[in-house]
């Protein structure tokens, strides 16, 4: 069963699902007719907006009285589309009279009602929550991430073993990124991926953001790249950036596909831009206007 993630635009939505946390724990519910557990959610009723449906379902199915709610993506399974939310519940009241029999915090080994769909949505929501702006004290973790990427992929700039930067060098680089742009990372103590938007301080070109992205193989294909781009777009729009650009080696199919999916166009070819494994490779110049 393939679950597709979509932009939150123009989709005919049927249901909402809310990945909610209470005191840092994941909130699961059990239907009166079932012994298995699920993430709260349900159908959008006639005349209701998706946000209203999410608020109503979260209250009816868990008793949540005070919470914040954020829509993070639309998804479809077999052509039926739903909106995924994350919520932090601040106050949980008694379970209202509803079709739910029980509210329980997630435990390892729990039996899921929708085991092909909901663990995927949970992973997506956890990945979304794991994305944050980099801080200077991430220098060691960022250093380790970059060295690991150098080892794993030939599509970043450095060859394996070529980089000679110390943790102090990365501290300075992070400081520069914070002052001159933004870098979002995925992870906590260890980092699994990043996107950096660098901008010049020069007046005539400071509306341009130059993008670099890298995600560890172990975390590829989980939509982390897509989420990092969406964060970068929001930051760029709020910071007067009107053009985003990047270069990508032509054989990097995953990169080119991701960038096209995120709305970048190929503007030109940088011929013989890369020398690798005894051969010259072309790069694409790609850009997106905001
Ligand atoms: C390229 C990269 C950033 C993709 O990140 P990701 O988190 O795996 O991408 P997502 O899961 O968000 O996928 C989004 C889209 O990218 C494309 N894509 C991702 N991985 C792909 C792969 N292995 N093959 C082909 N297309 C792929 C697909 O179009 C995908 O959409 P779909 O899932 O609907 O088919 C990541 O693979 C990476 O960092 N690679 C190594 C370093 C690198 O190449 N950096 C870029 C240098 S310019």
C-alpha cells in the first residue's frame, strides 16, 4: 500500500489525523468495538473546515481541553486524502461520551488498528518535529554529519577523506550560517540531515539564497528532504529572498527529482563542472523564484 504525501493545496480532503503528545508521550485511543489502538482522527463533517474537524476529533476522542494544533501535510491512500496534524496537549480532561473506550500513551509493541498507514504517519510527524534551526553547540554533531556524508555519497562536494575541518571550524561556519542565512537540521544530539540557505550581504544580490542539502542514507526516502525545503521556503519568504538557487551534478537523479518536485527549474548546464573518478561531469544550475 503506497501512501503519498502532498502539498496542502487543492486536495479533496475526507479525514483528519492528529499525532498528539501529552507530557511528551504519544496519545493513542481505542475504539469501543476494537482491541487495537490508533492515532486520534476521523471524517470531516459537512460544512466543517479541516482545522475544525481536527479540533473536534481531538476533543471527542481524547478529552483534550487545551492544545495547540499544526497542519503538517496532506496524504492519500488509494485515492482518499486526509490532512495530518501534530498537537501538543496541555490539559487532558475526562473522555467525553464518544465511540472511544480508552485513551492510552504509546507503548512499544502496541497493536495498531491501521498498521500499514498510521506508523508511517507517526514517523512523518516525528521527522517533522525533529527539524529545527542549527545552533552553535551542534558543531560536533554537524562535523560528524558532514564527514559521514562525505563517506556515503559522491554527490556532495568533498571526496571521502578530503575534508580537514575541525569542530572549531564548524563552530565558525555555523555562526556564519546563523548570521548570513539559515540552516535547518534533522535530529537531536546526532544529526541526520540539513538544509542551508546562504545569502550575501551585498545589496544587489542579497535577495538570492543559495541552497545546499544533505541527508544520511539511513534517513533517505522519508520526506525529510521535502520537509527541509518547506521550512527553507517559509524562512526565505519571511526574509525577503526572492530567488533560491543551487547546483546539482547531472547524474544525481534523487537530487534533480527532489528539486523539480519542489518547484526548481533547470536554468542551464555548467559544463565539466566536476572532476570525479577520472571523469568530468556536468552540473545543472537550478532556481526557483519566490
Ligand atoms: C537528494 C536527497 C536530498 C533527497 O532527500 P530525501 O529526504 O530522500 O527526499 P524525499 O524523501 O523528500 O523525496 C522527495 C522526492 O525526491 C525524489 N527522490 C528521493 N530519493 C530518490 C531516489 N533514491 N531516487 C529517485 N528519486 C528520489 C523523489 O522525486 C521523491 O518524491 P517521491 O517520494 O514522491 O517519489 C538525499 O537523497 C541526499 O541527501 N542525498 C545525498 C546528498 C545529495 O545528493 N545532496 C544534494 C547535493 S546537490
